C-alpha cells in the first residue's frame, strides 16, 4: 500500500505489520515509573488523528519499541518521545533524521498540536518479530498525563 503522510510517501504493508505486533506484549518491556505511566495512560497518550494513522499502518499504539521521557511541562503533561517499527519503506520525502557532521538532526512534522512525528530509515531496537523484514521507524513526540496512583517523579 502506498500512502502519502506529511512530507513522505510511504510504501507499507499493514497486514504484515499487524501480524508482527500481535506477537508482542503491551509496552516496551521497561518497568520504570514513566513507562508504566505511559502504559496505564493508553488511550490518552495519542490524539485520535495519530491513532488513525497508526491503525492505517498496522501499528499497535500500546507497543512502542522505545520511549524517552524528557520532562514535565508547565501544563502538567509529560513530554515523551519514542518510536514504532513498521514493515515498509520511504518512497519519497526527506528522512526524519538528517546527518550533519556526524550529528543527527531530527526534523519532525506536527500532525496536530501536541503531536509531532516523522519517518526514518535509521533503525534502533528492532524486536525479533520484525527481523528480516524491510522496516522503517515512525518516531513521535507527544504529551502524556500522569495517571498512576503513585506520586509523580520529581524533576
């Protein structure tokens, strides 16, 4: 399936991507407080527009490959980034990561306020169920509410 998304034209295989995600447990496998909160906040971590995009691509929003928790913003939400893998390739559009003097510059696009995303051919932390398949990464930045009953971490 060929799909225009932002500045990219993506060739993707949502059925194979879905089959891979069906074999994975929820979450990243990390049990830190922030990751447990992300898992518990499922349904409130991504805006509906991004959830629809993930569904179109065959990606399970509850199973990111990695999460990065940066900070609590003045709004009380936590700025969180991460990525998913999907079966496919970037047909057209500049890679999310641009390398300049051995430094990777990330050039996200905003899907809706509070959610930035982008596609990259640079892969990291690929889970075994995806090995041997043509893959790209879908990176994101989002805001996550604190939903755990335990106290929020201190900055």
